[in-house]
C-alpha cells in the first residue's frame, strides 16, 4: 500500500523560497517543471504545493527505527504542528502511530477574521501532507482516563488510546462567561417596584407619627406583601443570549457576520433603538482583524463600535503583556490605527470593562460597561450613564446593541480545564510541566500557550511568551530521546541526563496581522526583551510618517524588537530572521538610519540581506563563532594577550559590540589569517547556496 511505501521513504522538509524585491535582483532560475514530468499533478492541483518524499540506495541501507508508540496530540496549534513536523521528518525513526485531535480545520477563512499564521500557512501545510502520516480526528476532547490511557472524544464518545498524550490546545476567549445577565422584563419589574415603594413612602409621610399599633400592624402586612412580590427570575448564561458571540474560530466569526447581515435585511419599524449596533470587545490583535473582517463582509462602518478590554493578565507580567496587545506597546501604532478607524467611520469607545448583558426575550438589547480611565472625548448620544436607582446600577453606562463580538484576552478552554481538574494535573494559571514538558503523569505532556514550566525550573516565562515552533521542536526532541533511545540507555547514563538544566529559548515571537484600512501590522521580539528594561546602551531607530511607522530596539548592540505598521506589506519571515543578531550583521544600519529619507524597512529587505534569511545561515554562523571561541580559549590558556584585550575579544565572541567604534577596536585585535578564514567561510557559504541567493550578492 501507499502507507508502507511512505514508511520506507523520507519526507523532504519544505523550504521558504526567497523573493527579492521586484526589479532589484533575480534568483538563479530553475528549469520549468512540465505537467508530464510531475505525473499530471500540476493540472490536478494547479500549483506546486505538494509534499515530496524520496529515497536513495544509501537511505535504504541506513538503519531506521520503527516506532509503534501511540502518540496522540490534542490541538492544531503552531506548537502541535511543529511537534508533528519534527516527528514525521526525523530521518532516524519512523513514527507509525500519530494522531491529532482538533475540532477546527485550518483553511483560508482563518485569515479573514484572525491574525496571519506566518509559521504554518495553508501552502506549507499542503507541502507537509500531515494527512499521509498523521491520523486527523475532527473532534474535541471530552474526558481523559489516565489509568487506562485513553481519551474520550465529544463525538459519540469515541475512545482513542495512547501511550504518550501531548496537550497543546489553543487558548480561547471566555470573556462572556463572567458576565451577569439581566432581562428587560426584570428591569421593568424593578422599576415598577421602586415606584410603588416611593408612592407608599409618600403616603406614609403624610400621616402623623404615633397613630397606634394598628398602623404598625398595617405596615407589617405591607412588608409581608412586598416579600411575596419579590421577583424570582432565572436568567440564562450570556453565551445563550442571541447576539453574543465569543470569537474562537472562523465558524463563530462567520455566524456573527450572518446574524449582522440578517439584521440589516430585516426591515421592521418596531426594532429596538440601537439593535443594529455591533460592538467588538477586546484588546488583542484579533479584535482589529475581526473589525476588518466585518468591513470586508460589507457591514456598514457606522454600525461598528470598538471597546478595548481594560484588564491585566494573571499569568504574564504587565510589561510583557503589552507586547502581545494590538499595538505592541507602541503609541505610534496606536495613533495610526485609531486615525484609520476614524476615517472609515468606526467609533472607538476607548478602554472599558463589560459587566452585564441586557436582553429582551433572549435577544441582546445592550450591555452595561464601566468606562476606563483616561477617556477623551464624548460618547455618542445614545450611550447613557446609569445612576443609583436606575436599573439598580451605579457607575456604569448603557450601550444599546444587537451584536456583541468578544475578542478579549484568551484563556484555557472550559473543557480542557475540566479535563485537567478531573485528572488532578497541577494547574497554576496554566498546566504546569517540568523541563521535559511532562506533567506529574509522565505519559502526559503539554506545551504551547496552555502550559508553563514549574517554578523549580528557574525563572522561566510562560510558554506563550516563546516561539511556538521552537517549543514544538523542543518537545519532539525530548520525546524522541525518551522513546527511541530509552532501550539503549543504561541506568547510569539516564541518571546523568536526569539533572540536565532546561535550555533557554532564543527564537523570536512574532505577530502578523492586517488591520482595518489595509494596514499591515508586524511585531516581533526575542524572549528576553522587555520594554521596561532600557538603559544607556539602548539604541532605538524609529520613524513615523503618514503611510507607515516603525520602531527597532537594540540593547547592547543586539536587535531585540521590531514593530512596523503601514500600507506596504513586509516580509515577516525576513524581519523575524534578523532578530537576535548584532548590529554588525546589518550592513551599517546605524549610519543608514541617520538619513531621514532612507526607508530602513526597505533597506533591510534588499538583496544584501538575503543570506541572513537562508535556512543554513545560522549553522554557518555557529561554525565561525566556534572557530573564534576556540582561538580565544587558546589565548586565555597561553596568556598571550593582556586582560583588557582578552575581555574585548570575549565581547567580540558574545556579539556585544555596542557601537561601530567598539567594533573597530575588537576587529583590530584579530590576526590577519583569522580575518581571511572568516572571509573565506562567508564566500564559501554564498557559493554553496547560490540556488537560493541572487546573482548580485
């Protein structure tokens, strides 16, 4: 069968093909692939997004371990996909029993309402062909039995056995769950009861005091009657109110659009005031991509209102949490986006917090929210402030609307939390794991945004602060070591590796999205970056204009953060590839940035930088660094340099040249033969990889 054939072959990892700016350079052309040579695949698929498997005589003679361990992955996040990619592309092992459980299909509709998945776009998924090696179950997890090692699915209670379970489900919006619900009928009854109490108080005030015991008895009877008239109404949860949507997946977003369009087509003079208003709630990039999706679907901009969520994360520190907001902590981005929304007619209500959902016969009629501090300008005239005695609410404002789209800060899903709690797994805001990504059950692993490292592993950030692909590869590395090599390892070796510390994460985290008005947003930073940690060695390159603005932060000469927003799109994987590099790799960027007419973003994407984005560049860089490090170690052992020069050389190896002047001092200490070796390695790298580099390198 085809599966047996694939088991003997090795899958070729998909590579990103460099795309230089138009008219700037040309890559070495590949010979055209005819439909006949491709076996008719081009006419059937219409593109080159297919998986490639190969084998050679050498590969057939190399030993390859057959792994029949049942590995079940819950979730289709970037971490889960990276984990599976690492397993199926492993040349030394053939994993024959891989299963992924996810209720959501990844398709082109995701980018209509959500940020762009720059790591696993649809084209890359086609080239990975998970369906050929991974059994995909479109369902969600319902429960878990740790003793018998099986997962119960929500789809007809199907049982899925496992040997190793990897929990990597995505975080979801749950901002509608804590909201209180009140019906218009209940508010009307409260109002009537308050008017009756006021009327009775006025009648009692007219009577003279001390009229006898009869009056006291009549008052007691009146109180008893009032107690009997207490309103007892059981309100449904906010999620069951028609018009309240929690935007968790493209299906929820599409249902929200269909309801909005239905309200537009419905012409009824008896409609409630404000019933056509649409309120988008949240401070995540998803909130703005949802607004853009509504506009693209033809929703009138004057009907869309945006309320930013005013809250703080209980898991991530506030300075890091700001980096994951829609503006990435940049006031320039904030100004440009708000100006774009204002031009289109979308009204921003500033920051606030929703407390109550109001409905009429389970149809949303409005929300009660508390405006945030620092609100500038006046609210629209139909937003009224509620006072004491009016709807029994004080300090809140009423916003009449017919649709509420919640895109607030996500959290662990209710179903996943119930599974964690029912199985007594350690949970502290996120599912707690050790350095091997294992829970206290060694057969249950967890990674991605729903997990965090145990405190005994040191000062580690929650995993949502790390690059999800790097986390996925690291989980696969640990699992392969424990499965494939466990039969070959002796107890002494296992004991030695048991105390190994967790390696740090270095890959940058990126957010890529298209905001309303065609604004392309990109933000990326290395995990160690913090907006509050700025000192005299911090160098910032920033520019703000009508069509774009950007911000680049260097700390100790290392590029740690890039934020961009503008009408022109940028290559996200290219900009993400230069993060963490010293400024010495960036072709005199400090001098280039002094010229205000030069577009630094365009400069970074020119042909000179294409070698930096090559997938083999980091290995070549590590080879040169190892060469320099060995030379420095020899100097330190022989004592041939004075301590000051040795310290400067150590800075050169660590990439801590803070400015061009200090760099020139460091380079001057390198012998001529060492400089020639480094130059030869750079030239050899370019010669070996000409197929992915332009002619005019």
